[in-house]
């Protein structure tokens, strides 16, 4: 899972967190399916079929669904020369394959990366971001997003976030099965099913939510660090962060609400002001991100001074 065969700085902390997250996500899968099999009895073939089908669909199509939902449209170098030029320079600098390049027609200033692998990856910027950032700031943001691809944490987040969706679907399947059994035999224990399965599913959702939030916050700090070290301009990334976060407050609330479900993918979360959402954010606080970039800038300055 490390950023092998690239010049992005490897992050063992990120790798270990991804491994731990996937282990516990797998354990939660077992708990959820086991509870459903135990309560639904003869319906276990349906459970296996639904779980297996949803997992395969999520793995193969989730990145395309997410990109489509966020309005990403692949563009050619002729259609977006500035965006392609920045991605070309960064890929050459990082020694990584060039991903698909996309543009989203949205005034919300943001960027994101999707893809279950490097070969299927896509980096997208919104028109709002392109309009507001200077070239160096744009490269800082894109370097951040490309590090997600290099570290492969995009794929891990996609799989991890799927469990909450699965828990909800399985709850509906269980309730449907339990209600049909209630109609046939009141002594079948279906009432226990109606109580147990939603409780198990809710617990699974909460745990998976916390796991993905913890991983997501760390991976954003990791991407900031790797992106800043690659370009050697942490101040440009800090400037982009400050500008994007400040501009969010000027975006209409209805537009932010449309973007908010995809916050885990975005460079910066799509909400403004202090709220409960900030406490449960997929991103670390802006102050922490800026503080890390400030320390990296100081370290690079010291190294440059020593070389002289």
C-alpha cells in the first residue's frame, strides 16, 4: 500500500492505519453477515448473494459512480491545457503514471481523486478552483490529490465507506424477511430478528463511520505532507488551503449541501462555519494542516541553509 515506484514520500503511519482499518472492516463484515445468517436461518443464500453482489459492484463501479455524482467529466489537453499541464509536470516530477484528468462544472472550489487502482485513477478539479487559484497553488492541490493515488488510500477509503451502506441494505433485507415470517408464524422468533438486526447494523455503521473518519483525517495530513515535499513549496499549498476554505463561506448553502456527501473525497470539506459537522469532519482542522505545512517549510529552509 505504500507509495512504491514514485518520488512521493512513503508514510508508514498511513500504511499501518490502512492495514488496521481493512482488518477491522473485514471483521465487521463477518459480524454483520454472521448476525444476519444466525437470525434469518434459511435465508443465508440470499444474504451471501446480496453481500457478494454489492461488494463486487462497489469495488468495480464505486469510483465511476462517485466521479459521475460529483460531476467529473474527462477533458483533453486542448479542453483544459492549464489543468493537464500541471498534472503532466507533477507526474514527471513524482515519476508516476498520468491519471485521467477531469473537470467538474461547479463553483465550489475543490478537487478530488478517485480510482480503485493507479491504472483506473482520475484527478478532477472544479471550475471554481481553477478560477480562484494561482498556478503554484493549483499544483499544490493537485500534488496533494496525486499523493492519494500514489499511496492507494483512495481505494481503501472507498471499500471502507461501503460497509455503512451495506449495513443499511442488510437491515432492510432482514426486516423484509422478518416481517414475512411474522405473517406466517408468530412463534418463529421473527420479532427478535426485527430487534436484533437493526441494532447490529447500527453498531456496525457507527464503528465503520469512526474507522473511516480516523483514517480520513490522517490521510489528509499525509497527502498535505507528501504533496508539499514533492513540490518543495508548502507555502503554495497553505495558501491554496486558506483561500479554498475562505471561499467556502461565500458559496450558497444549497451548493454546499449537494457537495457535502462527498467530503471524504474532497481536498477541503464543503461546509462553512462552526457546527456539529466540523466535529465529525473527514478532514483535520485547518489550523492543524497549516501548522504542519509551516513546520515543513521551516525544515526545508533549514536544509537549504545547510546546503549553502
